[in-house]
């Protein structure tokens, strides 16, 4: 491994930077002051498998700048100032397995942004400013297993946006500003096992939202604005092991009956169960949801 520590304060990567050491398989340039990368910086570096550029000042990736890295598996670009991603930036990286882009300045994911990355399994886009994802933003990522969109600015999820992600097993959408999901928001996610939607502004869950995710095992909906949820939406998920619903403003009227009924029958872990409490009406204030199962609150005509 060739490591160039941050105290060297490298500011740019010129052409043929690895020409003197063509057999290099790993290059770490983290925590320098790199602002620019020459389009031919990695020319001929066909043995490189890991490139770490974490913690620099890169604002823009060169078009086709990584095309010689035919064997690269890991590319770390976190904590830079990258504001755009385009397919041409990843040309030739047919074997890339892990792309880390957290803590950058991305505001959107355009169409076909990652299309060349046909072997990608991990995509980390956490802690950016992403507000919009093109309906074709994830085209080509049929091998992706993990997608991290934690701590962005997503307000909505377009129908079918995740459709190409047929192998995705875990998706993190925590700490966004999602207020609604539609019945096609999770379309295509037939392999999904873990879904994290904590700390958003969701006030409703569509009745057929999870018909696209039959293998879901772990679901986190805590820290939202849910007042009621139809418990029947969980019955189609026969393998559910964990469901986190705490820190929501539950309204304990007749509309919550199906959720209370499902809670009493499910084998899934609802921890912390005692944290599921009524916020309204006043007569049930702070009452645990699981204590309502014998009350059978009827709806008045």
C-alpha cells in the first residue's frame, strides 16, 4: 500500500501519478488538500484495487478520470466538496464494489449517474444535501446490496425510483424530510430486508406500500409524525423480526384498533414497546398502545 499522509498537504494530482510504481494495488491520499485531479492522473494504474481520497477539497471529478482503473474495488471520496456526479466520471470502473461519497455537496442524483458501475454493491451518499433523485438515477445498479441516503434533504420518493435495485438488501433513509410515500415508492425492492426511515416527517403509510418488499425483516419508522397506521399492512410481511414505531404522536381512537390488534398477535420485536404511547385524546394521554387491546374502542356512526 502506498500511503501519502495528510501532513504533505498535496493540492493536486498530476498526470501519471502512479507511473513510477505501476504495481501499486492500494493508494491512500486521505486528509491532504487535493483540489484537482488530472484526467490522466491514474493512467496505466491497472492493478490499483483501493483508492482513498477521503478528507480533501475535491469539488469536481474529472470525466473518464478513473477509466484505467479496471480492477479497482474500493473508491473513498468522503468529506470532500463534490457537487455533481455523472456517468462519465465512473467510466471503466466495471469492477468497483464500494463507492463512498458521504459528507459532500451533492444536491441531486441525475439520470444514469452510476450506470457504468455494474458490479457496485455498496453506495454511501450520507450527509449530503440531496433533494432530488431522477427517476433513472439508479439505473445499472442491479448488484447493489446497500444504499445509504441518511441525513439528506429528500422530501419525496418518486414512483419506481428504486426499481433497478433488484438485489438491494438494506436501505437507510433516516434523517431526511420525507412527509409522504406513495404505493409505488418501494417498487422493485423484492430483495430488501432492512428499511430505515427514522426521523422523517411521515404522517401516513400507504396500505400497499410493502407489497413490493416481501422479504422485509427489519423496519424502522420511529421519530416520524404518524398518528395511526393500519396494522394490516404488516400482516403481508410474514418474516418481520423488528419493527420500531416509537416517538410518533399516536392518536388512540378507533382508527388504531387494527394496529393494536396486530401488535398483540405478532412475534416481531416491537422494542421499546413501552415507548409506544398515546398522545391524544386526552383521556388516553401517555397510555401504552399495547394496553388498549382490551378496550375495543368503537367508532361512532
